[in-house]
C-alpha cells in the first residue's frame, strides 16, 4: 500500500478552497437579483404561486371579476364572521388579511346558488349526480386537539344559497362547505385561473 504524496493532498485542498471566478460570482448575484424582479412582475400581472393543499400546486392568474362564477372555478374568499371566529378559535384556519382577521382561503366551487346539494355517505352530490371519488367527502369527527369538529351544517339535502367550495387537494382535512355550507358572493374576492399546475 503506497503512501499518498503530501503535495497531492495540499493541491486538492487548494482546488477546493479556490476563489470563485468573477463570472461565477456575477452569475450568482444575477440569479439572486432575478427573484425580486420575478416577484414584482408576477404582482404587476396578477400572478401568484400557490401550494395550498386545497387546489393543485401551481401558478394562477388573479381575476378580480367575480360576476360570473361557475362550478369548477377556483376562488379565493373570506369566511363569514361567525364561521371565521370558530375556525380561528379551533385552529382550523390562520389569521390573515380578511376584515374579520382570518386568512383568505382558496378552494374550488362545486355548487352555485340554486343547485341541490346532498351530503351523505361520505360523498357530495350536486343536482342528483353523485360525483364519485372526485367529490369523496369524508367528514372528520375529532380534530387535531381531540375535540369534536365543529359543524355548522349536518348531513342532508340543501338548496344552495351561496357557493359551495371543496378542497380537492386533501379532502380528509379540508375545512370546507361540508362543515359550513355555501359562501355568500360578497365574500368571494377573486377567481383564480390556472396557468401552469403541477
């Protein structure tokens, strides 16, 4: 077994500790400077990146016009005060920019005013059509603090007076219309148009 040349070890250490070239430093600096520039461009053009568990991860354009909301649209909304208060007290939602101190939520609309919604057997049906695994809707009985999950509505049939929203990303944990029914139109802030989802 031959001994390694001490000079070889010294040369290897020098290569590892070599000062980066000006080109490398400039590349790193430009990359770091591009981050706020992209963030500014996204803001100007109304584009957000969202990784909420309720809708697919990706880039969405924010659309302020909420006059035409249909089934399948992604929307951001503020919960009504009573529901938001309960959600904050129980830790189901976080504090945020809504007037009642809660965060704006993002979910998909599954029913619009006038639709008939039925909650039963861990599924939601809209207008008599059970939507299978897409609207698989188990409701939790106990929350993370081992308290009974608070529900503003029970299983049954409802004539939608607002917009029913659903968290597709993880329906086992999404606190959505299964627990509190429809969202008034006045509480919907934006529609979100998918641009690039993963």
